[in-house]
């Protein structure tokens, strides 16, 4: 069984919003010896290519972080990590989006905990001209790695025989399925 046929990998003209059922916003960080993963349930992204210069903006609600442990989720809300009371959202705004044969390079600014830093994300662009309802869809699969300490997320726990519980590099993984923004 095959999936929908994708069309030429170009960003179509128009404005698009997140289809939350078919999108995810998550992260991965080393925890001692393995990769620890989490995601955000409250997020939004908009792709605007109405004037020929594509721009992606998005945000995620810090309080919606899902890490499968209530105590850890509460700790992530504290000033040790996201400080959700003072900084309730993570925000991103692109400066440029380059597409080359389906490969995407996106440059922009990421704001976490009140600190804004430039980032470069890479991934894939896919497009379906007509889904089951006849609407166009754009897919963006993006990844980047950031040093969490650059955003003030400095907490760590030393291990008894050396080293630390958490890695500093965090992989951000965003899979967006975007539909036309009708309003």
C-alpha cells in the first residue's frame, strides 16, 4: 500500500497552519547512558509564503511538556529549567528557508527562558497538492542541536564516580504537517 504522492519540493504560495493531529514537537537529551525523549502537547506553527519570502514561526507551551513522570515534569517547570511562571512559551522565528531538492535548511532565532539565540535546522520538505479533502499540505521535518546551557538551562546532577546525569546537547525534533490557513 502506498501513501499520497508528493509533488515537487517547493514551498507553495500562501499561508499554512499546523495540523496538530499529524504534527509533533519534541526533544532528546542524553541521560547518563541513553537518550531521554519528551515532547510538547501545546504548540503552534505558521508558514507564510504569501509574498515569496517564506517564513516559519512557532511556539510551544512549556507547561505542556510530556516526559511521563510527574516529578520530572514539575522540575522542568521550575527555575532550574524552563521557569514556566516567568517564561511560559518557547518561541521560534525563521530568518530564511532554503529548499534544495527536498532538503531544507532553515535559519532563525529560538527563544527559551527569555534568551534568544540563532539556530540552523535541517531536514526535509514534502508537499501534497491535494489531500483527501482536496486541500494542499506541506510537510516539514526539522532537527537541530542546541546547548541547553546557552538558554540558561544549567541544572545538572554529578554522578558519584564522575560525570553528570544530563548531557548538554539537546536535539530538537519538529515534524509539521501544515494545511492552508483559511482565516
